[in-house]
């Protein structure tokens, strides 16, 4: 692929932007900047070996605003045929032993006529579409090589790669995940704690179609979400599950007997969609809250999980990352048009001011929701069920929550509104 050019050519010239991390956030950042300002010299470096992204069997919920951004970046048309619209969302609150799970809250799935508030997209479809667009735009990609260190100056950065290569750039975008090494190198501290929970993820086949309905069951150990997927090539009905359990129990489930796992899965999933079976090996990830105390440092900006890792209870982690991309791109493009130094701290602080409060707010919200719903304390159960019931009876409040979940609330960057920057 043309995207994988030799490092020798890059070492001979000065980059405008180097992005560390070739996940969806890093690739979207590179594509959005290059598309808006073709004159910018942009490269992406990723520590993962080539082809690892193709083995990711997970799927992600992409909010309506993020879909608009992906459309503006020229990749949604490729993704859309494989994307499953979420047409309805229901929320229950019960125990696994309860014979009936009453529905406390329902959401219709549109933010505008014909526009669902979210889609489920396979991670490899999303990553692949962004990679192909990056290649078409002439963005250089270096795979299988990590950033070893970097030095900053008033003129720019000198970035040292693990293979001995050296790159010069004006701005370094750290999109290297929740355990970001670049964040640590920049001296940016974090607020961090673990929940003692792990999220189990796998794909489930079922007899009957889901009709685009997503469900989130609040159980004492944590939420159990079923998220609709497009049928596979053989027409098999499928859903993705995100199943939060105490870490000790989650590890026993994913590493233990397959029959026990399927019995526990069936108890939570139910048989409303007929017989079920797992289609891939379940995996578990420990859950915690990580918030960077700063999103920027001289000539470096954090984006995505490098800036914030939150609980999946609201399904907003990836969409927060896309908000970072849209805001950062808008700030950088505007600065470049004005002839300003795109890596200067006063420029980057505009991005931090735009994104930091929203991110902190979402981190606190998901933390409170997890603590409120992941327990079996009777008074708390009564209070939260009354609250869910009140929201169900207030259409205006439901509409507000749908707008929030879709990413179309106030102060939205232009890309997330589907507008060019």
C-alpha cells in the first residue's frame, strides 16, 4: 500500500504533524487534518505490528454525530452497508434471578427523520475504511515501531523511534491508548482508579432477528448490554454483548468451562431471540477511570483514550475520542490558516479549554452511574427505578438524553455537525 512509505524519505523532511497511534482516533485525526489542509505533511506511527487491527472482532457504537463526521471525512459510505442502525433502546433494572425484567425506560432510535442516534460498526470495518482514506490522501504510515522518546524546542519536536529513526515535527498527537507512554513522557499526570470490574465482550448468534433493538440490563455486578449487529454473510442473526462483572468472576468465566459461560450468558441474555451461542472467544478487559490532568503540553496534544478512559456504562468512550478529533482538527486548521504555529502552547490550549470540561463531566457521570446501578442496595434500587420511571414519562427530558447520547448537544465541533472545517 502507498500509505506504507519508507522512513528514509520522512527523515529527510520536516513533518507538520506526527500522530502516534493508528486506531480510529489517530487515523481520524490524521485524515481530518490532511483533508482540510492538504499542504500539511502528516504521518502516523503505530507500535502494533502490521495486520493486528484486522484481528479485532469487536464492534463499537458510533453516535449520530460521529457518523456525520465520518461522512464528512469520506468514509461513511464505505462503512454504512455493514453498519447496523440502533432503532430502539430499552433499559431494565433487576437481578439475574428475577423471573421478569420490567422495562423502566425506552428510547426511540432517531435524532432526526431517517437518522438513527447510533450505529453498531465492526472495529475492523471502521479502521480499514480510515486506513484506505489515509492512503488516498497521501498520509504516511509507519507500523510496528513505537515512539521511544521525544525532545521539544521552540522550533518543534525531535521524535526518536524504537528502530533508531528520527523524525522532526511541529506537533505530536498522542492517540496511543489509555496506558499512553507519550502522556507519561510529556510529564502529564492522571487521576486514575480501578472499579474492580471487567468488561466481557463477545459476539452472540441468535435464532430470531433483533430488529435493531439494543438493551441494557442493570444487574448488581454491573450492566449487561446487548447491541445489534448486521447479520453475517450466511444470514446469521448476531448481537454484540458488553457484560460487566467483578474482575475475579469475569476471569473465571472467560477462562473457565465453555458450558458454564454459556449457561451464565443465557441467564442474562434470555431466550427472547431464541437459542443462542457464542461466535467467538469471549475476552475480558479491566475497567477503570483515567482522566489526564492536562490534555496538552508544549507541542503535544492528547486525544482519545490517552486523554480519558471511562466506564462503558454509557457507551461513550469512542465517541468522546471522535469529539477530541473534531475539536483538535478545527483548532489546528484555523491556526494554520491564520499562519500561527500549530504546535504552540497557546494554540493547543484552545483545544484543551474546549474539550476538558466535557470530558471531565462525562467521566464523573459514568462513574456516578456505575456506582449507583452496580449494586443491590434496596434504597438505591428504589431511588434509581423511580428516576428511570420519571424520565420515561417526560418526553422533553428523553429527547435531551437522546441528543446527548447522539453527540449533538451544544458547542459541537463542525465536523460532528457534518460540516467541513
